């Protein structure tokens, strides 16, 4: 596909048959562009990079190297899912980098939100560059750019995700999804055999759980974010809300309050639940959650998540609140 403009005649990919046709066309284009040369991809496990990976694996197999950086700020089960789906099931050439300690050590004691973002962004590029330089003969870089990224090049994603690769790693780009909208990417992903949990994922910020562990990140509070987030996702799924609410997650602020547990006073963190709906993430409304569901989630979080004694529901729209807390 040439150019960055979606032709008006292009059919919206809404069925497996249309996705199949798109996949075949892209495989031919990728083969024509890349031949038997090597391609590198930063695979976060998000929808876009996962679909690019699955497409390239089909087109060029082991000539694609996927690098998955675990920065310790991913949601529960995500790194394991990337390994299972891409390495075990699709037999991909996957480099898994456990950079958890490296990121958390760099972030220790840093409480300024912008400083945290900068560290996470810079460290991510550094780790990726180190891994890329270990590889021989790479000539292309694949990216999960989608059409809204091109249309809104000054929008949310580019506003948040700054940083670039050094000159020696500025490879020719392979961007097979660049004319697709998100819903089309999901249909293509499903047709390529990716699991629903991966294809239907809600948006997740680059700095991950780091912006939800408010203030200076500690491992125990980060664990409270991860575990409470997993409970909210599980309960939303059971209640049939996963594909109905745009984004939902938990935040753990860096203060404690008094509570009571087993007849004794406790001094623990609160967990804040946030569930929002939006069209473009520039403004957002609050999902009115059924009280029984909130009560159930509260009971599970206070029972199962270490160091937490309260659960709050954030009812602030954007504006005045941003969607994330940092
Ligand atoms: P805010 O908090 O600005 O978030 O209302 C708007 C949307 O952007 C997501 N977000 C990010 N996405 N990198 C991203 O790719 C980031 O650094 C980042 N920070 C926030 C946020 O999850 C919400 O969907």
C-alpha cells in the first residue's frame, strides 16, 4: 500500500472474509518490500504491535525478530501471554528482555510525573537499542502505526510517546496497518488467530502501571496496582462490561489511611477505580457502574490485595480530571 492517505474506495474491513483478503494482499506487499531480509519489531503485546507481529510472522517467519521488553509496569499476565502466543504458539523469533529491576531501580524515589514518564521512555529506547545492536543484519523496522496515528499526528499518542532511535538504527519502515482504523485492526488480528483477550484489549499507556502507581513507585504498591487491576478486569469481564466500557483500571495513590482488619487497626493504601467512556480520549465521561458490582470488587480487592484497606470510585469526568492520574 502506497502513501499515507486512505483511498475513499477502500472498503471498511468488517468481516473475516475482508480481513482475509487484506492479509493476503499485505503478505504479498511485505514479501515484495522485504524479500529475504530481516525485520525488527518492538512487541509490547498491545493490539497494534501484536497484529503487526502476527502478520509479519505469516509473511516472513523467522526473518522477523520481535523484542518484548518487560519493564515491570505491564499488567498481570501480559509478558506471559506474549511469550505463550508468539513464541510457543506462533514459533516466532522472540527476544524477551526482563528489564524489571533496571526500570524499577531507575524509578526508585522519583515522584514527579513528568520525570517518571521521561525515565520510562528513555530507558525503553535504551533497552531496545541495546537489543537491536546485538542483532545482525536487520534492515527494516516494523511498526504498529494505524490510520488515526497518521491523521492525528499531534494527538494523544504522539503527545505522550516521544523519543526516537539513533541514526544507525533508523531502518526502512514496514507499516502494514497504517491505513486501518482500530476496529479493522481487531478484525484482522482475530482472523490471524490472535486470542480475543489480546485483540480486544483496552488502551494502555506506554508508561503502563507506572502512571497508576502515583508518586514514587515502590514494588509493593505497584503489586497492589497490578493485582487490583486484574480483579477489576476479571469482574468487568464477568459482568459483560469488557467491550462496553472504553477504559477501566485502578490507581493506588501514595498515602495511607486508617482501617480495621481482624479487630485491629490497619494503616493501608486505598485503591481507586476509574472507568471511563470517550470517543477520542480528549474528553471522557464516567461509566455508571452498578452498585452491586462495585461492592463485589471492593470486597475482593480488600480481601485479596495486600496492603489495601479501602476502595474508592472516581466519578470525575475529563475535564477536569485526566483519564490517568499522572
Ligand atoms: P489522559 O490521562 O491524558 O489520557 O486523559 C488520555 C488517553 O491517553 C492514554 N495515555 C497514554 N497513551 N502513552 C500512551 O500511548 C502515554 O504515555 C499515555 N498517557 C496516557 C490514557 O491511558 C488515555 O487512554
